[in-house]
C-alpha cells in the first residue's frame, strides 16, 4: 500500500492540524470528512482537499476508499465512534483520551484484533523527537530520585463555564475535565519515563459543571515519588523536573518541549541539552509513526511498536481510572 486513505471525524482545530500533518507526511491521501453538518463537511473538504464530504455517519463508515479514520470528537464519543470504525474494517487513530473507562480499552483492542485492524491513541508528545531524546537522557541517569511534572494551562473555554455554559471539554456528559484533557499528557510522560507506579494518590478540585478543573497526583514507586500537577482553570508557570543522582533535568513543558537543561545538584551549574527546533506541525511525528505501522502491520518492528504503544496506553488508562475514582 503506497498511501493510507484517511477519513476524519470532527472539524475543529485539531482535525485541521492532523490533516495537515498527515498530508505533509506524504503517507496519506484525504478521502473523506464527516461532520454532523453537511455545510461544515463541505467547507472542510474544500479547504483541505478531501475527496468526499459526509453528514451521514453510516455512509462515511461504509466508504470503501477509506482505510483509516481519525477520531477527534468530544472525549465520550471516541469509544463508540472508534468501535464503529473498526466494525467497518477501518484502522482508527483516536485522539486522547481514546476511552473514558478502562473496560472500554480492552473491548476496543480486542475488537481491533478480531477484525484485523489497528487502533492507536494519538498521544502526540511521546512521538516527538525531543521527547524521545529526553527519554534517553532520563534512562541514562544513574539513579532516579523522583520527579515533578506540571501541565496546567488556563482554557478560554473556562470563560464560557464562568458565563454559565457547558462546553464539552468541561462537561461530565462528554468525558471532559482536566485530567482527561491535560493530566493525561503528564501521566503518559511519567509512565514512559518511570514505568507503572506501585500506587496512585489523587486529589482534585471540581468546578460548577462537575468535572475536575485541576488536580494533584502522587505516583508512588518503590524508591521515590513522582508528583503531577495539571489544570485547565489555572496557568502554572513552574518547570517540570526529573531528579537524578547529583543532577536535575529541567523541562519547559511536557508536550512540545523546546528547552531542557541539566542542573548540577551540588553546584547548580546549568548545561543546555541540544534539542531539535520546534516542528511547524508537531502532529507529523505521530502521523508518520502510525502510517508506518498501519502500512506494514506484519513486520516484526511494527508489531513491537504497536505492542509498546498499546501497553503504555493501557497502563496510562489504568492510572487515569484510579485518579478519576479518587478525585
Ligand atoms: N492532540 C492534541 O494536541 C489535541 C489538541 C486539542 C484537542 N485534542 C483532542 O481532540 C478532541 C476534540 O477536542 P476539541 O477541543 O476539538 O473538541 P470540540 O471542539 O468540542 O469538538 C470537536 C469536534 O467534534 C464534533 N462535535 C462537537 N460536539 C459534538 C457532539 N455533541 N456530538 C458529536 N460531535 C460533536 C464537532 O464536529 P462537527 O460539528 O463537524 O460534527 C467538533 O468540531 C478531544 O478528544 C481532545 O482531547 C487533542
């Protein structure tokens, strides 16, 4: 297969960005756009050069010329839409969080195996070359003494909540809330860097709509703790830090890292880690990685990559489930 034929669900900014990344990767052609509104679907199709526009979900799913469907709807719809895509024999690239309860994870993955297709979670940062490089730096530490990971950014949609509205990202009905939206990135980073924790201890602050607006989590490992702070109703300016024996890694962000330094724990001398320039479109890395595996599913390397992504995704959702239950 030379190129994957892409279909998309959702017409917001993230779909625009993914479609641009997919096209720029050279691995996809754009076959179909689905929107609940045909006018929106047509305008998206014209802007991004899709072959067809749909407002009929079943007709979209039944398009034989679509190989893979990118799902970027509100969180609570991901599971059912990805399931439908798989049932129609399509691969699925599902925006984070791929599911909103752990039981859905197993159902989705089992179904994909049964149907002989691939489902992946679009946790974009773990595919970014700078994130991969920093993972190697952390793996090279002599000892790990803990970490403090932060991702809290005020959402303009919180202004809508304050004005009495309930946008999906702040709605329980749509699987909204801070941990599902931003906390997930920090949990992915923690589990990629330190593995699965022994226990999880979570506290959150609920907002008027019933979702968590911000939260704190302690992940306990046998010899150290990793603390996580996330939020959508505040902006945190603090760096994320990983503590090694005699040195601290300081990061300006968890996703799209642009600046990283190693600080000597004794002298406080700072050494900049050389990173790649920020990419014009950070979704290109996941788009390429997913296409490689979907085009060559039988290669040993593809199987290993898929196993790695899925096992990480499973552990992340196990932790998220505990966080949601506790907070
Ligand atoms: N990876 C990243 O960097 C990143 C960044 C932002 C968001 N995301 C993820 O992308 C997903 C979408 O986020 P968003 O902020 O773009 O969400 P959103 O604006 O609330 O909705 C996205 C799209 O879903 C459709 N939609 C909205 N409400 C719906 C409803 N009630 N029923 C069915 N479809 C509905 C709309 O498309 P139509 O009106 O055309 O049907 C809309 O364009 C989320 O899961 C989020 O976590 C990821």
